[in-house]
């Protein structure tokens, strides 16, 4: 089985866009912000390119607040993070350190949930 890869193409007019490759069937993806699923994800086949899918993620204005917002795009069945993007508002950033820390925090939360689920399954 070929590994899925999601590559960002651009952000334009409040829409993150990318191309997913490595899936012959329509992929099941989800977008999470602060561990909550975000609505509006669109996945369409790329014309003339088998196994490639155009992915569009709307960036709702109501989630943009001061600070760092990290969106995770995941393969829903496996929980694997295929891509992420970070929006920083309200404060000029000298470097991208806060965005990286926010991403690490979200990935650590995912690992903790997976570990707890694993422990529950092996105890049963």
C-alpha cells in the first residue's frame, strides 16, 4: 500500500489548498483545531491524475483570535497527521517558535490519547 502524502499548494481567500497523493479511493480526512473537528473540508479527484485528490480546508473567521492557531489535517481511520498549517494573529513573531510549540502540544495530546486507548485495549 502506497503512503499518502499531502502537499500544500497555497492559502488563498481564507482557503488552505493542497494535493493528496497515494490514495486510489476517496480518502477519509478530518481537520482538527484544538482537538475539535472543523467543518467544510472538500476533497475532489484531480482530473487526469489517478490517485491524486484536491483538498480544500476553509479557515473560518470565527476561529481566528490573538495568538497561534494550528490546524491538523489527519487521515481519519489511522489518526496519522498528513499536514498542518499555523495561523498567527495579533502579535508580530520574531520566529516561529510558538507555532512549533503549539504543534508539539497538539501532537503530544494525540499521543497521550492513543497510549491511553492502547492501555485500555491491552488490559481488556
